[in-house]
């Protein structure tokens, strides 16, 4: 009889299989998109680096900035120019947005607030603002701009570049091998014989793991013959920090993953494994192992093979393990309200693909992405969804307006 665990208990168990973040490495910024910072990034200098104009207009002394003042235009300063004209009373200089403010100026009068003729301007309207971006106004020199644990999005990379840093120190990408199992699996484009299906879980896992920041070292389909399967696991684990398997994790007589990992077939010295039932639907049968190879114990996560079960299990259990390897905080779950009634299984938490949209009242409302809910074989359910809802409660239905946990797909 398998142990029955909650989602939270099993997630904690599989995360404990990894010791913590992988080693850090220095990465050129231009190659760092999607990487997770292992060290905080600080500003090499102030941002902005110097006081500059926020508007196209005229740089003036504060004493000369008054309605009716007539000022002689003594020059022009443009962005990227080192020239620093000296202003005396009654003078101004034309200045462009982003150009350095002359040392003797204190404000900028926007061009639309002056009348210009004959080399002079007349200030015709009060500005009220200096229209100057002060040095260090956004970030002080040496200040932390991004903490460790942040994943570098394009916007974050822009901030790093603006801070003057050409490199970052990032956690090494986890090397993950993907293994699909089953003699019935054939690659897309093949001619199917009776009882055969196109392999899709490996494709999903490879793409999802890449999206999560991993380096997928292998994506293979292994046969149901025990010795060949064990040899395939050795090869997959040799260059991996983590192996993710789909299929063969249940209690049947031909569930090869469970049989080999637990030593029922083709036993391997030193393997530690455990298979449980998680109180959820879909994705109830789950398992893990620590597989010895080359003096290391490589964690393996065994997911159920039905497509929706694989996706849900990846979201709930594989992603947190990847987060731990990267030193990254896991994505939180939010809340949404149900927009329609649907049945839920008694005694298990349902995790269902949903479509979420904001209604006219500003509330996030979820509806089932598939009329048949979260049946584990439904390939189309997740493809039509934009996230998952997690449903609790002893009732047999959710009802409109009920609050549920919700998270968008990564």
C-alpha cells in the first residue's frame, strides 16, 4: 500500500532531494537572458551619470527663470556632448533632451514655454518644474539594483547594462535529461500500427524545462525491457543534474519505471527510491529516486504518463526542484473566482487547466479550458488554457463566485 501525501508534503520531499543551488559562473550580459543571478548586481556609477535635461528647451539660471524675462541664446548643448558652456546673468543655452546640464545652469525651460526671435528668447509661461534629471536620481553609485535570485528578463538586462555591468554572476543552468517510456511510443510523423501513439510528453518536458532555465542534455524514449531501460537511465544520468521521466510510475504489472527504480526488475546497487500517491487529480501516482552514477546520486522524478498528468506534475513538482537548483523563489499562487460550475472528485484536490480573464468588475475569473475538465488523457485541455486552478473542499462541485487558487503558466 503506497503512502498518501498532500501536494505540499510531496513537493517538500522532492525539493529535499537537491542540496541547493548549483555552482555560479560569470556570464556575459548579452548571453544572460533567462539566467538567475547568484550575486546581486550593483551600479558601477550613479544613474543618471550626470545632471541632464528632461526636455528640449533652454538651460537657464534659476534667477533668470521668470515670466517676461528676455535671455540671450549663448549656444547649444546636445546629448553626448562634453561642452560645458558658462552662463552669465541674462544668458541661456539651447539644450536637447538627455544633454548634460551646464554647470552654471539650474533649470530648463521647455521650448513650448518661450517665444524665440533674433537670437533671444522670452519666457511667456511659468514652468513650475526644473525639468532636470539629477545625477544619481534613479540609482546611487554602488547601490544594489538587482538582488541574487532574480531571473534576468529583457527589462532586467537593460537595468544591468544601464548600471555599467558587462557581466553577471549567475547560477549554472541545471542539466536535465528527459526520459519518456513505453514500447507504444513513436515519433511524430511515423506510421502508427495498432496500439501505438505519438510521443508528446518528452516534447512538452523538453520545451518546458528550457523555458524554466534548464539545459536539456537528452530527450529519449526508452524501451520497456528492464536491462535496456536501466542502461538508458545510466546514460541519461551521466551528464545530468536531474532526470525527469514520464510514464510507468503507477502500480501496474508493466510499469517499468517503478519496477526498475525500486529494484523489482534489473536491480541496481545503491538506488534509493520511493513511490507514493499524491492526493490530487490528475497526477496521483508519483515517484522519485536517487540514482548512483560516477560517484554521484542523481535525483530522478517519475511522473505519470498521461499528458495532462505530466503537465500538472511538472508545474507542481518539477518546477520547484528546478527553482531549488537555481536558487530562485518559486512562483506564487494567486486567487481567482470561478465563472461556471463544474464537478470535482471527492477526496482529492483537483488541478484543472483554466482560462482566466478579468471581468468588468476587475475580478480575475476562471473557466474550464475543456468541457471534460482535468481528465488525465486530454491533450487539448492544457493547450487551450492559460493557467491552472487548484480546488479544495469536500463538495462535489465548484460554483460561480467561489474563490480558488490560480497560477498562470510560466
